[in-house]
């Protein structure tokens, strides 16, 4: 995979897993900032039509969606936030949970006059979407979960444990820093939050019966070589979510929607969002 933009979310066997996304935070911002729960949430909008919420993975920011924005905005109103503490969004509490992230986004959507919406989330973005659908199921019409999980298995916790700034090379730290608008302090805060997730057992705790309450049409996208979450997890999600489809990407790692997979992802996602058969 290309090493042109961000480390996906952690150290993997001593090296960073990197995805392709040519945009950087140095680009001129085009969005707005909204105060949400005492923090500043930055977001951008593009296109017109039915609202489509795009959520990035942990350690990234909304600009990671740049390779897909033009295609997705053809008939959708894209809403692209930086999650709390990421990019140009602040997080005075220093705390990150996917549950809290879901609360933030509902306030953002309410402020924009958005009731029902569609959504795509990568990794932590997808985990936030699971919380959103189970908190207010009426509002999520359909969602695409890319590299998401219902819980943190041991292999993910081991990767989180190895994410320590002082043990990273300068190049590895810089990969994490690509979306930091507030410099090294922000980068260290985000890495520390990721590291602390290894102790989290009350945020991502979605059982099969709980997943059965999801009402949104759901497309589950997962690489068969995902270093964080084995394919048994998306398979269980597919078996539990009533109206779901499953796409296991051959030879795909975590978040297999860039580079060689980008075009196929856009085509499959747009087909799904436009109501293609499961």
C-alpha cells in the first residue's frame, strides 16, 4: 500500500500500516466550527441532495476522504467532520470514546437541520456509527462500516499497547502528526488516547442480540487480512444485523478502500446507497 499520507491507527509488527490519501491538513480549510459539548467540532460540506455523513478512522481527519469526495458528492450532501480531538476539532476533556463521539455528531447534525441521513465510517468512524444507530435508530437510513468492530479483540489491544510516542521513530511519529492542527501536543494526545483504548471494555460491547436491533441497511466492508479485527467479527456482524450485506475484500488489510481498492469501493458503495439489492 502507498505510504503517502497517514498511518492508519497503530504500530503493526513494528511498522506503520499506511493508507493512500494525498490531501494534507496544510490545505486551506473550507469548513466551519461548531461548539459541541464544550469542544470545537470542525466540519466541511460538499454537494447537494440526501445527507451523507463521512467519518474518518482514529488518528486521521476528514481530509482522508479526499480521494472519494468528488464521486460521493455527485448526488449527496456530504458532511465531513473531524472527530473530537482530531484535525481541527478540539477535545478539552482529553477523553475519547465512540459513544461520546456519537453524541457529538448528533448535536452537529441537529444544528445543521439534518434528521435522517446515510453514513460511511472507517474503523473508529464505523464504530461511532454503530453507537449512533443503536442510540437513535430512526435517524440512520443506511450505513457502510469499513474495518469496524463490535469489540476489541486481543490482537487489537496488543497493537494499541505498542502505540507509545517515545518509542516511535521520527517518521512514524510524523505519520500520526499529519492531521494535527495544534502540533506535537495534539499528536501525543491522540496517540495516548489510542494507547489507553487497550483498557476499554465498556465502549465497544455490542453483542449479537444488540446488533439485532439495528434497523439501518448496512454494508460491512472488511479486509481478509485486517491486522486489528479478524474476519470472524464482520461475519458475526453480518449474521446479526437484520438488513446487512458483507463484502470481504481479498488481500485487504485494515480499511481497504484506497489505492487499488478505491474504484471498486466507490462503485460498490454508490450501488448500495442507491438501493442495490443485498
